[in-house]
């Protein structure tokens, strides 16, 4: 007997549950394309060389201790993270109109930002795209915000529903928060063009909406950290306010270290200092202060010219391998004469391809080919290799014919 006897079994997380099922499958040909984590050509997780180097430096430094770090995290890490996202010469940084706090990766940054908005923003409603990363609605609802959606993806063109997006944001109540994927939209792989971003920016500013960028893939989309940050920087350049959540999970491969940052750009330095004081009140009762190790790795790399340069090369290597997987899969389907237009595989951006395969086709590929992916037909291109492309192409071909 238990006081918890009434507790019902919860379903597996829709994304992480894919790996749970994959791990149980004894098939030698099984393929996990569910989780958004980078794999090498050999299918192995990758620890970047620069990360190994930074860790060696940290271990060798005997003066380093394990004291608590401040509630807002490591000061160096915060400054350097803001520069990485907004640019060295960002007016918001030069004018001190920004506060950056170290958080538990992208998820923790979104949650802390959400809780701050629920407490202090006059319009505690957030608009998220449909579809979006499955954790977004849960994070913001639990943070205390009212979650609404705006149209984003058009299944018929497998591209952006720009008209629907503009219409929905255009009718959002003034002051509403708008969640925007900074680049490499998850799960669709569809991003606005820079011209479209400019129109979105104008609309958001003219309607008095508040942009909240989720940047989980900086550098992973194009291979360039600066190019992927362009849309965010357009919103900083106009002098307006915004929030941005950064994750180092993908671009530095620091998944399990849980390193990220929340920045809030404010109208004045005075406001920014007060906002920071309130962010600390959000963080303190939640987890007191963030962990030291991952942020120290990031700070070590960001402040050392050589390590930083080496990182950009390794990052581009990851992005290029993903892009090459897109081409190999596209070519393999063409070679098989698979019916349908598959050009979206090479057009979409970032870690995922939103295949357009339906639930039944996904189930068929799982049962007959031991291929694992989320039920919306999203596949992680980072989990694919030259060796496994033919197996996936065979499965897709069989699923649609
Ligand atoms: N936002 C998006 C769009 C993501 O895809 C992810 C990772 N799947 C995250 C945020 C956060 O990931 P993490 O908490 O591991 O940094």
C-alpha cells in the first residue's frame, strides 16, 4: 500500500521516448533518427576537440575551486555569450542595455525568461509557431504564460506559411510575446528569408509585440555563427527590446553539461540592471545557482582566439556533414525513382528534415525497417551516415509506394 497508489503511469516523452524504444530493439540494422544530437559518420557521439582542450586547461589549473558561482552565473561566460549572439559591436552591449544570466541550457533559459515575463510583463501571452519544438508549450504554460499559436508551416508547399504568419501576428494583442526560432526551425527546417525577417521585424515593432528568440542552433544551420545570428541582430539594430535564449548543446556538443544563457535587451541600462535583479529572484528559489563546469568550458573557448577559431572549423565540419547527408538522401531517393517531390530535403535548414511522411508511414518504417523517428515524420539528419542512407531511402521508398 502506498499514499501514491493513485498515481498513473505517465507516457514517455514524445521525443526522448523514441530513444527508449530504439534501445530496446535488438535489430542490427536499427537506426535512431529521433533525437537531435549530432553523430559522426561512424554513428558515435562527438566531443569536440576544442572542448577536450578547454577541459584539460581547466583541470591543470590547480587554483580552480568548486565554490558556488553567483546566482546569475559566471560573469565572463555571460559577457562572451552575449557577444556571440549579438556581435562584438552590438549597440545594446556598448550601451549596457543588456542583462545576461547563465541558465540550464536552452530549456532552462526559456523557462527563466518565461517566469520573468509571467511576473513582470503586462501582457503575459506568448505566441508560438505551429508546429514547434514539443517542449515549448509545456515550458511556457508551467512558467505561467498563456500560450497561443501562430501559423508557420504550410504542408502543401513544405515551406513557410508567410501569409498566415503575418496575419496571425498582425492580429495578436499589443504587447504579446512572440517566440521565434532564431535559425534552423525545429521541427520543420524551414526559416524565413532575410527579406521576410525584415517584414516580420517591422510588423512586430509596429504592433508593439515583444520578440523572444530561441537560439538552439547558432552555427549549425549555415556553418557560420554570424550568419545564423543575423535575424536576431536585425531586431537589436532597431533599438527595440527583446529576449534571447541560447543553448550550447548543439553547437559545442555540450548537451549533458546543460549550458545556456538568457539575455534580455532593455530600453536603458537602468532598466536592464533592475531586470537582472528580478531574474535573480526567479532563479534563486528554483535551483539557487547554475553549475560551474560547462560554463567554464565555454568561457575558456570564447576568450581564447585560437580555441575560438578551432571551434568555428569543427562547427562548420558538423554543419557540412549534415548538409552532405541531405544531398545523399535526396540523390538516393531520386535513384530509386521514389514518387513525389523530395526537394525539401535539400532546401530545409539545420538538424532536421520534416519529411512529410505521415504517422502510418512512420509506423511502417519502424516496424519493417527498424527506423526510429518522431511520429510527425521528423528525421534528424545528424543521426544519418553514408552507410545508413541507403537503408533509410529503401524504407522511405517502400513506405510511399
Ligand atoms: N529550443 C529548440 C528549438 C530545441 O530544438 C532545443 C533542443 N532540442 C532546445 C530549445 C533546448 O535544448 P537544450 O535545453 O538541450 O539546450
